[in-house]
C-alpha cells in the first residue's frame, strides 16, 4: 500500500524540520526539542570529519558509551531519560551541565587522548570519549 502524496509530503516536511534543529554552536548549550528521534546515535565519525556526533542517554546509560571523534568536533548529548543527567569529563575538559529529560546539550571535543566521563548526578553512569 502506498501513502497518499499529502501524507508523504507532510512526513518529509516533519523530517526536514527535525533535522534542521540538530545543529549546535560547539559550546555547551541546553535546548529542549519537541521530539527526540529513536535514530539516536552516531557511534563514531571518521577522523577529520565534521559530521555531527550524538550520544543518547536512556535507561540511565550513555549510548554509545565509547565514542571516537576528532579534536574540535561537536558532540550533541540527547537526554531520552526520565531524569536530568550530565556528561562530564573526569578531567573537566567538557561538561554539559544538567540536561533535563527531552532536552539536549552540545560540547566541543577537547585535545587528543582518552577522556573518561560520568554523569555527575548518577556517578555509576560512565563512558569514554576518545579524541584522535
């Protein structure tokens, strides 16, 4: 069964609007999004790539928990959980601050190396950002 053209056009318009809201400034910032898609994560971008990278917080876990990015690359953190969370480097080289449920924050990857991180509100949540 094929969708009538008006429904396909409306779906395309909604997808375009959702994708347009995915850009960030590169500095930590929180924003509430109308809906958070389940196409939730990009696990790694090729070194030197400017592709957007996303970490999703859901069920009190980071996904992906291990992520590789380039120095200076933007990383967006989307909170799909029922509680506020942070994504904070152990060495404090990046910190989203509290991200409320349904909101997101973006930070810029620091210098090369392995950067373990936690949620400062829920320290049992952890991951590693590898910058190379």
